[in-house]
């Protein structure tokens, strides 16, 4: 879904810096940040904050590997399609 | 609630441009962050490494994917005789393929929710366990 939201300049700058540092699209960084914010609102305690950070850290590493997999692709099919085809 | 995660969800979460990726990634983050118990069959490791090496031809990348997957805070379960017998029963009664049957049997044994992007698995296994797509899981 597309939407228009006004954000303070300072927030946008921080988001762009993260995107540039992690070589990611701004949209992806914003999705992470919004998802994390929603989860944090559901589970605001310190321990759960730690587990959220742990989860996001794992996903960041996992998606970074995914980007390298995409760059090295020799098969054009989505990886999920390859996996499911292996079962058939 | 305990979740068994099909390798399709794990792999999709790594690739934001692939179908089902956003829901899979959000779902995984939520599961880990909420410390829901995650149970995986060792088969998920094999399937993930196999899919990556077939996608890239790179053994190094496939190994790395396998190692990173092992960093998930999950309990890994072997296909011993008991689990194999359960998978056999699932395969026979649901007419599911071998790998699908292993996931369904594990979810049934663990009284867990099975998360998958495989529509056929989801349609056929409801008698054995609650099986949901990541989108369904996030909506509940």
C-alpha cells in the first residue's frame, strides 16, 4: 500500500543514513523501523526489547546474505520456487 | 505457542523481492521477539542449503546460509524412528510429499502451529495440526 506521511527532517536524515550505511533501500529501512515500533508497543519491557533487537539483528544478517545470494544467482527462479520444486 | 517453521518461510524472509517475503520476515521477527518456542526439523537446514546452492552455484554461500540458519534460537529435531512413523502416517492419510509430511508430523507431535508458504501443505494437513501462512499467523 502506498501512503503519504510527513516526517520531521531529522528522522528522515537518520533513516537515510541507515539506508546508506547498510546499502539498503529507504523503503526497507522504514519497514523495519515501523515493524519494530509496532512490536515494541505490544511488548515494551526491557527483556522483550532485547529480544526484539536480537530478532531484528538476525533478520538483518539473514537479508544481507539474501542480497549476496541474489547477486550471485545463476538460476533466475525465486529461491522459494527452487525449494518447493525440489519437493515435487 | 510453539511454531514449526517450514524452510519456505525461512528462505522467503531472506529475499525481500520474492513472493511472501515481507510477511515471512515480519512473522519471523515477531516469533523471535516474543520468544515463541521455535522447533525445526534438521530437514530445514538441508533444504535451505540445497536451495541456495542451486540458486547460486556457490557452496560457500550455501554453507554460510546454513550456518546463519543455525543461529536461529530454535530447537532442532531429528527424524528418528518415532518421528518417521508419524511422517509416514501423515504422508499416507494426507497424500502429502515426504518433506511436507515431516514438517506436519513434527508440528502435530509438538502441538505446534506450522508456518508455511506451501499452499498444498496448508490445504491438506489441517487434520494433523494448525497450519498457517505467515500472513494468517500475523492476522491472528
